[in-house]
């Protein structure tokens, strides 16, 4: 497993991103921060994370992830809503590219499978996420 400072789509998929690419991301979030870039503000999510490229089976781990803005906002809002800072947000998602005529790149990001739970053990979530790639593709249970 390759240890990174942060996980981004380019880290997992490479610099030439095209329609139909995807990766899996799992872990536990416990904090967030805003980083200003030349493309605007980005939300960094802090925690223990593992990403898997299912095409190459490469695995990456990092204490920070950057996601498409709307999903990063969802996680930030879940973290801000905690009444106890020891509670974490569990993340098990698939991030993929789909064709889009509205985008300069010809694709847009699709993130599926986001769910949250209280008081998760970060190490247990990471191990469970790596057990099989199909674990990361399970739909939320609505609990």
C-alpha cells in the first residue's frame, strides 16, 4: 500500500482522467479544513482513509482526502453536526467519471454510497474496507 499525504482522484487514477474511470474510497473522517487554491476553495477531510483502484488493484492510504465539492460539503456538514467530537463519519464510496456535455473535460464526477455512523473505530473501518472491494460498493442501509 502506498502511503500519501493526501488522496485525490489524480493520485489514484493518474493524470489522464477520462469517462468511465472509477475508484473506491473507505475510511473514517473526524475533521475538515478549507484550503484556498487557484481553482477556488477546497474542503480537505481529515481522518484515516484507503483508496483502491479496482483496475490496477493499487491501494493508497492517507490522513486527508479531497472529494468533489458537494460530497465534501456533505461530510463537512455531518462532522459539524456531531454533538460529541469523538464521533466519526464512516465513508464507503465509489467515485467515478460519467460523460457530461456541460463540462470542459467531457466528464463529471459521480460519488455513490455515502453513509455515516457514530463512534466508529477508524482502524476497524479501514480493515473492513480493504477486506473486499465489494464492501465499498454496498448501498447505505438507511439506519
